[in-house]
């Protein structure tokens, strides 16, 4: 695509003087695509909220379990990954196409550094397709128009929104984004969601000060939500067992997996 084929398209918007979520997240999960400012802010937040590195790892591991479940057990062959972040090991297309080589994956992000690295996301099995769309989660209709160039929207799609709705500060707007995305896909489609929480019963109280620091020193601004607010994003969908739980515990391999203050869920459109 033209955005990917033109390196300046991403670099023109790239600001390395302010910490950015995709790069800090990459730092927390042990990646190498970050700058000194991202490391400084990441270390400061980890000092305030030490569990954040465990949250980052748990979120990534949840992605793997959810995609494997959808591909192997639900027969999903199309994935729309919104807010994909920086490429790392076992990206969505690698997991899905390992199980079903014919799988089609569309990544969506509007972070300029992700755009710069998008070529590494555009690999695919010969039988499948992988594409990248430079778009904002605030524009669900535009996302679906672009996704329809690669995905067959008459067939079920897994819509992945891991750690993205927390950057939509207005809850009503976030709920509307989910509704519009899921309205564009047929019955049998799934929503895969993770979201940070400030609920005390899973250790989320530490998120409050950490997010205040983040919003003062990094971009984009972020918010945590309680279980009930997050559950609201899933209205009209049928939750897959075990429901809305800390993402570290969603179909975890170990029954003793510790909770993290990041809820995860998979739900199906009836």
C-alpha cells in the first residue's frame, strides 16, 4: 500500500521527544523498538506500578491463546487486529496461519512508528493474506471500508481490540465504536477485548497514579475503567467462557495464574 511503500509517511509524524504507548509497551515486553524517552517513562511507571510489566506480558499471552482458540476451535479464518502495536514474536497472522494457512489478517494502527515497521507485518503464508491499514480507532466506518478490501465481511471476522479502548476517553464514544464495528460483521463474528482496570479486587488501584503520570508525560492519554464499564462494551454479544476475567486467567494453561489489573474477554455475535 502507498502508506507502507513511502517511508516518509510514517517518519513525518514521528516524534521521539515524547514517550509513546506503542514504544513503551514494546519496552515493557522486552522489545527493541523504543527510544530513551520511552525507557525513562516506562521505568518511572514501572516504579510506581510494578505489575505493569506482568500486565504487558499477560496481554500478549492472552492474544496468543485467544487467536489459537478462534482459529482452532471456532474455525475463524479472518482477523481484524485494531491497535496492533509494534511487531514482535508471534503476531496475529503468524499464530492464525500456523493453524490455518489460508487465514486473512488486517492490522490497523495510526502510530507512525508502527507504520514504519509495517513491512514486517505484511508477511503471509502463500495461502493467506496479510494487510495493514493506517487508520484511527475513532473512525470505525473508515476502518471497515478499508478492511473490506481484504476481508469478506459476509463471513465471520474476529475483531481484536487489545488495549485500545482505554485510549478512547469518553466511554459512550468507546461503546459506539464497538457497536459500529460489530454491526459491520456477520453473526458468528467475535470480539476479542482487553482493557486496564482500576478495580481494587484485581490490584487496579495502582493504575490511577500511574495513568496520571502517563497523561502528563506521554501520549496518547489513557484511562482505566471498572468491570461494569468494560462489560458494557460487550452488550449484545455472547461471552465465551470464562467470561470477563483478568486476561492472565482467560483460559490460562495454569489454574494458579495470578490476576492482573487488565480484563480480557472473547464474545461472539449471535
